[in-house]
C-alpha cells in the first residue's frame, strides 16, 4: 500500500514538472513571436529554435534574450 502511494505521488510530481515546463515553453514561444528584433531573420531563427528543441530551446532563449533584455 505504501509503495503504491509513493509511486502515485512520484507520478504526480513528474506530471506537475512536465506541465510547468510546457507552460514555460509556451511563454517563451509567445515572447519570441511578439518581440521586436533587429532583423526579421532573428525572429524566425528563435521561433524555430524554441519549437524544435522544446523546453531546452526555451531555456536557452530565456538566458540569451530575455535576461539580457532585463539588464538593459
């Protein structure tokens, strides 16, 4: 009984992390679409990077563009 409860809780935890990563991915994708870039090619590249690399691309975008934007 206790083993089954541990499995269910771990699955819920993993599901919660997956949902949060998906939401983060969506926010970064929307931000990359709405952002004004120096070149239209920059926008296309970032959108494709985020779409094809998933949440890892969203994390890269966050640190490369979003955090740098906050510093300015």
